[in-house]
């Protein structure tokens, strides 16, 4: 008996030592990732879209300059942006694939020279990262064990997707943070049960801002429909209708052109993603039909799903959003948040990392997360690395979807029995 207890203690100590070693390694990788991400951002940050927002502020049509350049970008105030990149042998061209109402969100930064705005955007992205971790802990990951949450947070920041997101100056951190902020605010409103219109307006405005990366957050916005937060959803659309109208007047264009032109610019990028539907179909025009069909299916589905599946619904929408439209691998840092659904479906919300990965679904998720965060970088994200990522991703998504559907059916049956 004594010997058995000693063996158990030794095994437990080995697990503790192993876990501590993993945390220390990830902490070191996180520091290195932040340092390298900051260095890359200070040097590049080419996806910032400062040029498109600046052009719009100067009443230059950024969509015309993206599709058929007229030379208007040689004007003082914006020419310096392109000269700066030519100087480092990384010439840029305008790709204004955001709607004008979204570009207006960057308007305050266009009052600054690009070099200053780039540094401020980097600082903001670091703040957005901290807020994402904070807000996930307050919302979808609030029931997760501390050790699991710490592990996922470290993997997110240490991983290549987050580092590249920071380095190229992308907007997913910005948009995802505002989506989570909208969720948190609406939950605060439910808890306090006072000033409902104040919380609805504030949440709706945050959701509206989150649409900057609409390829991610438009599908995620279905979460608000699932929660029957109609006021928040409607409010989130209003600023963009107004912003589009203002841009049309400023540029002497039609309202519809301000919608169609950005979509034309986006269409040129359809086949340039990593493992999304557009990338796998080689940018085929009919891949857009898959996106529309998926949005329609999930829009209908959120009306059927029982009200006690918040984390499961959020994770499913997150998983689908990353492959239904154009996404590069730098957007996949959000995968850490998808753990919430798998753990909830398996009843492992309070499980530690070692306990969780004993489950087949969570083991597959763990392999996917590690491969996307670290594995692809080892192989410079070549075709084989992306193919492995695609197999793992779609494999996990299919298994998760099957588990999700079974969970929905079980919930509906229980509800029927209770009513009977």
C-alpha cells in the first residue's frame, strides 16, 4: 500500500515537473514572439489600411485607385506612405477591400503621419491582445481552469499567427476585441437588469466597430441573433448605413457603388487565403455561393439551437468563419477561443490540460492548435504544411459539428420530455 502511494506521488510529481517545464518554455516563446512581432510591425505593418483611410479622408476614391489607378495617390499627404515602402524594397499598392464606413473607423489615425500612426497602431494591437485575453476570461472561457486558460493564452501569443498579425498590422485583434467587448457588455446588462437601452446601444456600437474584419465578425454576429439580442444587432448596422451614405456624398458616387466597389477589390483576393474555401478552390467564383449558403444555413440554425449552448454556438461560428471566406493564417490566433465549445460539449469545462486531451475531440483540437501555432512555421507554411493544416482543421470541424448536432438533438429531446 505504501509502495503504491509512493508510485502515485512520483507520477504526480513527474506530471507537475512536465507541466511547469511546458509553461516556462511557452513563457520564453511568448516573450520572443512579442519582441519579434514588435520589430516586424515597426519595420512593415503594410496591411494597416492607413493609405485607404487617408485617401478617403482626402476625398480620393480608394476603390478606383485599387481597381484602376489614376495617379491620384501621388498627392502630398499620401505619397509618403508608398515612398516609405519603396525605400525598404517592399513596394505597396492600394487594396481597399473595406467598406467606406469601416475605413472611417481609422479616420483619427489619418491625422498622424504614417510612421507615427504605425507605432500607435502597434501599441493599440498590444492593448487589444491583453483585452482579448481579459474578455475571454470574462465571457466564453470564464469557467475554464486557470492552468488551461494560461496555457491557451500563452500558445496564442507565442504562436506564429499572432506574431504575424502584429507584424503586418492586421485588424483581426481590433475586430475580435470589440466583438468580445460587445458580448461582455450585453452580459453585464443582463446581470444588472437596469438601463437596458444604455447597454443595448453600447453593445451594438461595439459590435458595429467589430465589423472592420467582417470576414470574421459577420458570422460571429449571428451569436447575437442566437441570443435574441435584436436591438444590439440592428444598432450595429445603422452606423454603416450612415457611413456609406456619407462616403457616397463625399466622393460623388452612388450608394450602391460604395458597396459594390469594395466587394470587387475583395473578389481579387478570393484565392489568396491559406485553407479557406476560396483558397482550396483556387479562387473559383462559385466559392462565393458556398459562403452565402453557409451564412444562410447558420442564420436559420441559430433559431433552432437551445438557449443553453452559448459556448458551443460561439465556437462553431468561429470555426466556420475562418474557412467560409478569405483568411490568411495570421487570423488563426483566434483558434484558442474555440476550445470553449469542445470542452463544453464534452463536459470538460473544469478539466486540466492533461485531462482534457484524453478526450478524442480535444486531442484532435490540441494537435490542430499546435500545428497552426508552431508546426506550419517550421515548414515555412509551404503547400504540404498548409495541406496538413487543412486536413486537421476540416477534420476537427466535421467531428465538432457532429458532436454539436448530437448535443442539440439531445437538448431538444430533453426539452420535449420536460414539456410532456
